[in-house]
């Protein structure tokens, strides 16, 4: 779709306003709206100005002006606004030099695809994420100098078996027993279906929706695989649609990885495959029907996983999920069917087209453009350097004796550890100028100053339980 077609689309749908959207550095969709009269074919060259210093981890106030240039291929009709609205995603540029902005996540995703083609390995990176999330009835929280608390509620939460609901009909999902009960235990079937169908109406192909393991509305909706940049756009739409459909039902959706103690956290298993000239290059005669290139790509993920986690698991809360004893894949191993390994090679089909790598460590708090790009760059590095992933792990990792478990490397135990790993190991991300030094340095600086230090320096409510009377 070109600029003329976008303008035509707007008029055919009686659009009166256009919503310009872009992704900030940490991963939140931002927007502003202009009347249709201000949106012309020249807008796709001139762009729209905004204050970059008001965006997290972007410009300084003395160099704040930026422009966002709409991408005509991303135009869609927004399904939620009262007035017919055309929504379109833009790319960030310097208003004077017109150069693309090094900290624009979408630009980084575009460069990843361009670099991949330049390597000769292939021409298409397919990404298929499985984002999990919670649907809650209510969330209350505060973090002040003299108090801190959070309180979650859900009509499906097992803690409400004794609540007076006039009447309480039971059918609460027990801890770790949410995979896959039918209604009336599953309270959110219709809501999830509406989420899935709304995404399909937007032209985003979906695979399935279902309840997940935890109590209190943990759910999953899977997107059908798509090229990397396109999937970055689709994940932004995904989060937007789910939050707004839930709000319509007076509920709230969170992609926070570990909102509930002592139950399963929220991950985003990410399937990746490389293709060339319409053919999959991960199919072969090696382990699990994979090719040498696939095994080398696995080696790349395993070598760089600690650094990757700073981008694929980018919150302090992410590491409340990545702990032993649950289903979170913290052990750096690969296997064809073993779900306790960080990397799985799905065996649902023997078709060469189905051969892919499933990286199970990431979570949906990430910025999709950055996370998918970082994973792909680690895999490309593995192929280029023929990194041996070692032998597969087909045993249950959680049943291994201590001496065998000690031989396995693991994901970082904290965001600070992951950021330190990224600081020490990021050359693979700099290839092709995909991630720049500027982007890496500002990511680490922002995360440490605005998330790691503030969390580390605050008293935790459980510390009062443990220590108040000592």
C-alpha cells in the first residue's frame, strides 16, 4: 500500500482523524492525532514533528526536535475509537539530517532484516511469539517513601473460594491447574475470543487462544509467524488490542512476568526460523531433523543468552519468573521435546517448513522490535561462527543430580546481572550497525538508573515480615 492508497482508504472509511504511532525505547506505544486535512501524500515525506526529550531514554532537552514519518504499509482502521480513525505506524528521524534515529526500535528491526540479507545466510527471518498475560478484575498498588503495597483480585482466583459473592458458585482455578479447564472454571473464554477475532479483523493472523497454567485468569493467545519487522508491528497491536478489549469488560490485562507469588509466571516463547528463496534452511538430517545452520543458531543463542536477557527479559520483575522449580526455562540447554530446556525444537510436524527454534526464556514485557532483533542477531552470529551448541538435553532437567545440574549454564538471576552481561558482550549486536553503541549504552544506563537502582534501594514489604521485630 502506498500513500495514495492510504488516503483513499481513509476516505472510503469516512475517517476524520489520523492517529500517528511509534514505539519508544523501553517499549511503550506512543501516539498523537491529527485531522485528516493535515494528513496528505506529502506527510509520507515531511513527517510530523514532536518533542523527543519527553520520550524516555531519547533526546536531551537542548536537542529535542524529532520527526515521525508514517509507513504507508502499516495503515489500519482503529477498532476502538469513537470517531473513525486511521492508525498508522511511523519511523523516527532527525528533522535536519533526515537520518533514521539510532534508538528507534522499529529502525533497529528494519536494520536486522537488511543485515540478514547481506550475510547471504537467507532472506527472511520468521518470528512466531506466544505471549502469555493475566486478566485481572482489579489491581491496586502504591510505592511511596513510607508505604508500599499491591493488591490483585480476580473472580477466578483460588483465594476467593470463601468470598461472599451472593452466591459464590465456586469454579475457581487452583494454583497451577489452569491448563486447560473449560468454563465455568475458565471465566474468560468469550473475552479472549473477542481479542483474537479483533486482531484477525485487523489483518493479523492468529493461531489459537487458551487459558494458561496459573490461577486468576492467566491466558495465552498465539500469533501466526510473520517476518521480523512485521511481527514487531503486530506485537504492538496485540498488546493494544488486549488491553482495550479487557477495559471494555471492566477488566485489566498485564504482561508483567510475575504478578502472582507461588504460581506460574508469564513468558513469551518465541519461535524463529531462517528462510532463503522460499525454502527453510533449518531442516536437515541432524538432531531432531534440523540442519547444521539450525544447530549453529542454537549455539549462538546459548553463547549470548545472558546478554540477550537484558533485552528479552528487560524488567526487574522478569527475574521473579526465571527461578528454579517452576516451568520457566532458565537452564541453557536444547532438546526436541523437553520443556524444561531454554531452547526447544518443536516436534509437532515432520514437515521441513515446520523446522524452527523455540527460545523459551523471553517474556512479553519486552520491546518486540528489540527482542526479536537481538535473538536473530545471536542466531546469525552462531551460524557465521559455526558455534557448537554441544549435546542435546533430553532428560528432565529438574530431576538431574546436583553434579549434572552444576554443569549446565543458566539464565541471569537478576536484571542487573543481565545488563552487566550485555555490557561485556554486545559485539554481535553491533554487526551491520544494527544496534549501535549509542543504543546499547543508553539501554543499559536507562535500565540501571530508572529500574535496577530504584528497586534495589527500596524496602520490600516482605522484609518487614522477616525483620521488623529483630
